[in-house]
């Protein structure tokens, strides 16, 4: 089972992933992202300076413009 961190505002995504059997944890600033296979973010906290530090080795999916089903499909395509 994959462990997925999902931003708190994306409750519909959290629910859809749980229904598919994923271990879903709400993403927060104190989370150790190294423990997750994938992170789903809303895209609202985009770094305007263009500087990014990689905090996870897993995939990061930006949810803006995507439905919960589309996000689930992207996660499932990455685990193949």
C-alpha cells in the first residue's frame, strides 16, 4: 500500500484515495516527507522566487485544475 500525503484543503482527494485503499495522511509543515511515496498539493503555495528544495524522493502532484479522479489516475500510473 502506498503512503500518500495530501494537503489538508483537498479533502475530496483524500476521500477518493482512501476509497481506493491508499494510506492517506494530511500534509502539514511538520511531516517528514521522506516517508511518503507521493505528495498531492493544491499549488497555492508556489514559490514565487523560483527556488525549491526537494523534501521528498516521491512524486509530487499539483492538484490545481484536476479532479479527484484524475489525481487518483496519475498516482496509479506512477506506481506501475
